[in-house]
């Protein structure tokens, strides 16, 4: 039976167990939080993003979770700069044309600010610039896709939290915590 671990990746942590980057300034990795042999991330989550990262010891399951061809939905809670208009939300739902081609259709709704853990460091607050939250569900996983999609429609991303992958959710996990699925 495959082992599946749900991990709430904090901001600033790499989605890998080792850092082959600059030895003079090591970065946080999964090895600081998950001491389980033989599991690997199923997909990536940018260093400056936070939330659900699925790890497994089953290579075939890992591929099914990460590969866009299986169209596994991934839901993100996105804090954006500005107040989303209906046209911007409609554009995200229809899919947008990015440098690497058009995105698939997405589910997108404006939401009330979610009750999340504090981010470290906190998002910079500016009195003169409003912000808002979106729930955005995509079925692909291109590099920095959600950030690029919201920026494309004029809503720069301030905070990005992956809330769920398929039926798995980060709900109930504090940053840095994990549990078996």
C-alpha cells in the first residue's frame, strides 16, 4: 500500500529534501520537517508559496498527482492586490494566454478573507491599495501558474496558499506539520 503524506509547507521552504543551491546561504528544505524515508513530493510548490504538499513513496501515484494529463484539481487561496472585477474573474475562469500558451479553464470565485495561520513574514499592508481573496482551482501545474494568471488579469499575487489537491486538504495542519492521508 502506498504511503501518502500531507504536509503544510511553510513559506520559504523548498519542495525538496536537499538544497543544491548556494552553500554559503542554505535554504530550508523538507528534511527539516519530514523525517520519513523513501517519500518524495508529488509536484512542486514554489518557495514563496505555502500550503499543501503531497508526498508519497509510490512513483506511479506521484506521477498521477503531478501530471497535468490526469487533470487532478488543485485549489489555491490567493490574496491579490486590487479589487477583482467580474471581467477579471471571468477571464480567469475562461483561461488566459500566458507566454507558454493558454491555460485550461479554471474555477474562480471571490471569497471572504480566509481564517489562515499568520504568514512569516507578513504580507505588506498598504492603506492606499486594497486587496482581496480568490479561490482558484486549476487542473494543470505549470511553473508559477497561479501567480502568472492573476498578474495577467491585473491582480498581482500577494499570498498564495495551496489548500487542496484532489480530495486531500491542508485543513487542520499548522505550517510545518504533516499527517498520513
